């Protein structure tokens, strides 16, 4: 091509027009990309609003009001109404998009966890539908996490129905039942029954699985068993409940009691608490409030006793030596059981905590049985000649006082016996053996004593996980670990863990999984199993509380899928800073066309 031709073309109208069009195309492209960016930012901001509403349990029909508030506050992405969705279907789609991200994350965590623990419980919601809630305990490089799987409708409360629903939902997430090695529940017979409980049905698919009765439920049952065994404690609870009801339903009476408390103490009264019928440990809060308000109660009920049979009856009850003595005795005893219960309500509770905490509580109760605690000791010192806080007590004769002492001793002994019955050593053998082997904090300091210390635990664990299982139909399941190698490596592994210094159960399991898996695979496998065995079903209880806060009387028409979605978002660990809203926006854009 000649240079003259190029020069001639560069000055032509066609060339000038083409260059102008190219600049226009670039400008249009830039404007389009900017518009897409603005639209994307607006969508992500709306997803943030939907996420926050679900976290705070705000009904989705208030989404428009939330966006209008943001517009009034001149939030950049909400100043213009363009691109702001208003239709309820769009809000539902945004919730689904957020849930899709969370489910994708859950699936990834499930795949990373070689073994899985399952926590299940059943209840009835506000519309009297039978529900089954399921949580998964997962492990990744020695770290555990409890994740919400779902809250599902079940046709009935039979073990077969519960197991079928649990299996169905696990399979939807790609979980083979053989990977489920721990099952945590509230200990109801439908869950733990030897002949046809859910745990027994699970063993047909996962022979190495272990079922655990929730520690928190056991502690509550310990206190309940003891209270039923001693009538004096049951009578104390009835009186305390009657006092709560007497003031609960009358603002006038409560105000008069508060005024008396102010006159006596120059301080406002502590609100009276109700002993819950199904949670015996709630009695501690009721006891604390009665103890602080007792002088005001005696004064005010005494004034109201004339012409009021109920006030007269309550006044007579709280003036007895037995009632005030039980207040101070329970003020010492109940905190022991409450502390044990709270241990099993921790998010990071593991099987290593069972034995030491139960033994510590047992020792504390024995001490209280044999000698008064601080609160009771103070009462005995101040109560002289049947007078306490300048109030003459009734039935304070020597015979009545001795009767109280006998009932007190029986009650605490029943607590001790119930504690042993609910946490028997023979049913915790496997869990105790895992704790013995994987908790260096309990190892003897002399390395020569390690083999003898761990001999029984090694036999127990190797016998359970290191031998093949044969079911009634002759189907053989291969062992999870090589029993011979496990026994051979025991001294070396335990010595190595001891040398780390300061390791406890969780830390030791992490070291075995992350650092020793290649050298000692059997022990790493054992650690992976141990950390996913749930010792508490408290997450399920919290899940039902969350369900109650979401599906209220005003929102009783919410369906099963919707409630589960909202529960998943509300209970997830993600925050507005960590949630992947870009991925949620992608899910949203890939969904159907929607109205704005």
C-alpha cells in the first residue's frame, strides 16, 4: 500500500467518522460497565439488608420500609429508587440466595470432615407441628464447628420416622450414614432405646457409632430426681411458685411489695422469679430472689393476711423455720448443679470435660452433705432462739429443726446418688477411654507409667474401633483403625504429646490430626472421631428457641422451608463483614426474572 494512499485516507470523511464512532463505543462501554457496577453494588446492599433482617428476625414485609429509611438517611446505594426491589418474591429470592451461599459453605465443610457427629431433638412448634431439628458437628484440621442442618417436619415421633427423616436429609447433603460416628440427643427412649431407638437404628448403618445422652439434660434430671424423692423440697418449690403467681398477676400487690422493700433496704426489690416446671435448675434464680426479698415478703404478706386467705397461707409458710432454712441450703446446693449444667451448655464442650466436672460436683455435694455451706452457715449463726432478721419463726422447736436436718441430708444424698446413676462409669467407658488416651493433661508425669496408665483404655478403644463388626445378616464392616498398629504406637504417641507440654484434649487432637497423621494414622483417625462426638444437645435446644422467636403467633403461617431458611441465616457465624454477598448476588441474578 502506497504512503500517499494512507495519507489521503487519514484525511477522508470516512476515517474521521470511524474514529468518532470508536470513541463513542468506548464511552458507551464505559458507561455500561459503570451502570453494571452501580447495579451490582445496589443489589449487594439490598442483600445486606435482607441478611441483617433475618439475623434480627425482622419480617420480610418490612424490607421496603428498611430501604426507605436508608434512602431518608441518604445511604449512597438507596438515594435513587432505580434498581431497588419492592416485590415480596424478590425479597424471598434474596433470602434464598443468601441461604444458597451458606449451604455451599456447609457442603464444603461436610466434605472436609472425614467423620461427622449428629445432634437431633424433636419438639412441637406454635402451630402444633411435629418438628425434628438437626445439627452437625464437623472437623477440619483439628478444629470443630457445630452447623445447623435444618428444622424438618416429621409425621410422628416414632424412632423409625425420625431416623428416616434424618437419613433423608443427610443423604441430600452427600453424607453417608457410615460417616456418622456420634449421635447426641436428650436421652429420650425414642432416641436411646436399646431395641428400636434412633441410635440403635443408626448402628445398623454405622456399627462404630456412639450415642450420647446430653450432659445438660442429665444434670437437670439429677436435680429433678432428688426433688421428687424428698417431699420437703417439692413443698418448698410449690410455695415458691405460689408466691411468684400471687404477685405476678397483680401490679398493685407488686407495687406495695416494692415500696416495702425500699423502706426496709433503701433499695429496689429484686424481681421474683418463677421456678420453671420443666427446668428444675431455674429454681436457683427463684431462691435467690426469695432470699433477698424475704423480709419485705414477711412484712407485706402479714399486712395482707387479714381478709385474704391466700396471703395468710403464704405468710404462714414463709415464717416456718423449714422454709427459710431451705432457702439458705438451696442457695449453697443449687449453684453446684447449675455450674455443672452450664459446662455442658458451652459451645466448645467436649468429652474430656465429663469426668472431671462430674467428680468435682460430686465432691462439692459430699462436702455440703457433711457440713453446712456458706449461706446456710450464715443463717445458722444469725438465727438464734428461732429469731431470724428480727422475725420470730414458727415451727422452730428442736424436733422440727431435726426433721429439717434429716430431710436436708436425704436431699443432698439423693443428689449424689442421682449424679452417679445419671453419669455411671460403665456407660461412659468408651468416652472415658478416649479422654484417657487423648488428654495429656491427665497423663502421669513419669513416662515409664504411661503404658500401665493407658492399658485398659487402649484395650477398650482398640476393641471398639480396631475390630471388624458383623451384623445379624452376616454383613462385615471393616475396622476404622488397625488395632495392632494402634497398640504399638501408643507409647510413642503419648510420650510425644506429653513432651509438647501443656496440651489438653482439644490441643492434643489438633496436634495428632495436623502434625502426626502421616506417622501415626491410627491415632489421627481416633482424634478425628473423638472431636466430633457430641456430648450435649444444647445446640438443638437453642435452635428450638430460635424457631420460637421466628415463627410467632403473628407469623404462624410461615412454612417449613421458610422457617428453616431464616433459622439458617440467623444462626450462621457469618456477619455483614464476612458474608460473601458477591456470590449471593450471582445466585440472585441467575434466578428467575422478577418484579421491582
